[in-house]
C-alpha cells in the first residue's frame, strides 16, 4: 500500500494528463459530427481488416471443402441453364428469340464478388461483413446472394468494407414468391434455427404443397426475380387465420458462408431515388 501511494505521489501529474487526454478525446468524437464520423470510418476500416485476417486463416483450413462444393454447384448450374434453354426454346419454337431476350435481361445486372470476413448466425440481429465497399461500387440497399441462393441486403458501407443484414436478422423482410405458382409473401426470421425461415402473408386461395421452392419475387428494388431462398417443409395458418405461414429450409448455409456477390443494376440509383421520393411524399400528406 505504501509503494502504491508513493507511485501515485511521484507520477500523479502524468496520470492526470492521461485522464484529461482520454476525457478530451471522448468529448471531441462524441460532440463533433465530423470528427465522430472520421473516427467511425477509421474504426470500421481497422475492424474490417482484422476480420479479414482472421477469416483468411479460417478459410485456409476449409479451402478444399469449399472448392469441392463450388465445383459441384457449377456443374449443377450448368445443367440447370442447359435444361432451361431447351425448355424455353421448345416453348417459343425459336431459340434466337430466347437468346436475344436473355441477353437483354441479364445485361441489366452485374455482380461484385466479395469475401465474407465476419459472420454470426446465433444472435437475434446477425450481421455479415464483406471485403467490398463504396470504392468497389457497393451501395446501401443492394442485394447480396451466393451460389446457393439469397444472403441479404447491404446495410452500411465504408470505403473498402460493407455490413450486410442477412436473412438471419429480425429486421430482414424480403419479397418472395412460390416458384411456378405466382403467389408472393414476405420472408422473415424469428431468431431460432439458422437453417429455418418463414414466409408470411401467403393468401388462403393459393395452391401449393410441401416441397415447393421459394424464390425472390422481383417486386422490390433490390433483388431480381428467381434467386433461390428455400424449400417449404411445413404449412400453417397465420395467427389471424387470414393467410398461410410457410416454414422453409433455407438453401443458403450461413454457417460456412464465404463467397458472395453483390447484385447491381443499371437503373438501381434511379429506382431507389424514385422510391424514396414516393415515401417522403406520402409522409408529408399524413
């Protein structure tokens, strides 16, 4: 105790100096928006880089498995595209028509490949960090998908990193539809299993069955139609009895998610601006 008091007595001026430095720093970043924004941006960049290093080490040990899964997925997609071309060409009796319209449709979209550098699956509000940001063309509210299907929506961006709200987040509400049926609802997650999600507001007159696939509807400004979401495993009534609530097994395995793509569209900025203008206009009339 005597030694402690002697130490404090000898160096008290340095301790006071450090304390005042800490207090001044807190006040500077808390009460000044510019400095606070700069600090947040720098902190996000540093944290993102740490996550990237950590993820790189983990990825080294799972690389062979990921490579095998990617190869299998590519073979499956090639076969699926081939079958789709044959079906559509047969239906239209003119393959040149399909090739022309397919090119026009796909030309609207481009993909920004990214790596997942941080991920959580067991929280109520899970978040994903990817190694692409505003410098790479990523913007908030852009859709994110992987080889197996839907992932989530970009929430925040810094220059070189972005934070994504995945399907496994209670804030996620994405417009989806029953494949080849046309009925649509909204994808939600209740905080339970990371392999299960739910579709709300499917109308009572809808005709479908267990085993049917759910995919993105294309009715939002974020995702094109046709991205796989999951397979129906259970059908129940909604709480009010006016619609169905569908239980899904998600097609995306978030526990080993590594490679994703951010989906961009040529008219994305214009559509988002128009949507925001409409929302602001309705608020002003309330």
